[in-house]
C-alpha cells in the first residue's frame, strides 16, 4: 500500500492518491490532500463542495452524481472545474477523503 507524506503527515493511499481509510478525514487532512490537487488554500466554495460530497457519502455510501452536486450546491459544473481542475470525481472526492469513485460523479 503506497503512502504519501504531506506537511509532515504520512497517509496510506491507493495508486491514485485516494485515502485508504476515509475515517481519518478531517479539515487538516483535507487541506493536505488539496495540495496534491495544486490547491494552496481552500476557498469557501471549495469547502462547500467538499463538505457536501463528504456528507452525501456518509449518508448514502456513494458520492453524489454531478447533476445532483450542482443542483444541491448551486454551483455550475464549470465553476466546480474552476475550483477543482481535475474534476469533481478526482479532485473534489479526493480532497473530501472519499474512496476513488467507480462511476460518473
């Protein structure tokens, strides 16, 4: 199992950099993971997306579909890509501490 070290903390991750243990997630972990997506400081919008994805995952066991994410948060897909250039599945879900999504987020 690969590990990455971010800001002095080692994290067990899969081959794509997603946390192996989503239960260790907290704001500190999110900020560390954001650096892997070239995000230096999380904006309010980014936190809103990440928290929504995380809450949805904890409630339903999967990440929300893109259309649902846009509807629930009020952000257009283009705005989400501006905040997470690698996209909602790779970028936002990774920062939210979710396992790598298997379908279309």
